[in-house]
């Protein structure tokens, strides 16, 4: 496990396109265009990362609440599943069911979508306004796994950002990078923005 910070993609960036197979809920493909006119949260997660496991149950609760308030949410797994089979599509389906995820869980086999978003770690969060301009990128909250004093995730940072976006206001909280496991790039596919 390599502890990796998110790249903090430039605010106001237009959400890169995606068109990926879904492994939670209705089978088929999910596209960014499916969410035009709606605020959109794009999350890069996986099954095995301890940073994702640490917040997965709270992430499910967050999604239940904010989907109900009009936020579109998708999760994307871009890990190399040849090297990390526990992150493969069928395991994604199992994980989504076990956690009660209500959002599509998409598989980025080519890793092209992760590169377009400059995703670096799991979890990595990108929150776009209704025009799909980047309003927030950063951490779920300040908690991490294996802290000396264990803390329960609340999603406080992402909640504050989502509240602002849903109200049509600028996100005014300090945006701190997410921290997690590095995305498991296929050999020879590590992007130039990713630390070696």
C-alpha cells in the first residue's frame, strides 16, 4: 500500500466524459451525459483499500441521504484487476450489495477515465455543480484508518461541499487532498502526474 494524496484537479474544470459498464443495480453502461443538469459526484474507490473500507459504511449513508436530495453519484474502480483480483467486476457487485451502495459502481478497465480525472488514490472525490464544473475535490473528512485515537467517519468535508453545491452556492470550506491507496495502474500505464 502506497499512501497517496489526490492531485487536486483545478477547480472549475469540466467533468471529463465517461461511458463505463455498471456492476451495481441495473446492468448496462453509465455515461456522464445521463446526469446532465444535475450536480454530480464522481468517486474513485475499490474494494480492498483500507482507506475505502474505513469510510464505506458512512459513504453508503451519505449516498442514501444526498441521492434523495438530488445529487447524482457514481463510483469508479480503475484498479488493475489482473494484479488485484479482489477488485474485479464480480467482486465489485458483491461489495456494492454488502455495503448497500445505491449508486452505480463502474469499472474503468482501460484506466482512461481515471487518467482524465487525474485520479491518484482511493478514495478520490470530485464534486461537480449542475453545469458539471468542478466545485470540490478533496477528502471525505479528516479521519483515516489506524489513527492512534480511532475516529468514526462523518463525511463532514464532502457533506459541507455537497450542501453548498445543492444550494447553488460556492464551496467555501478549505479543500484538503484526499489520502488513500494509490490507484493500481497496469504496468506501463502509470500517468505522468502520478508519483513514481
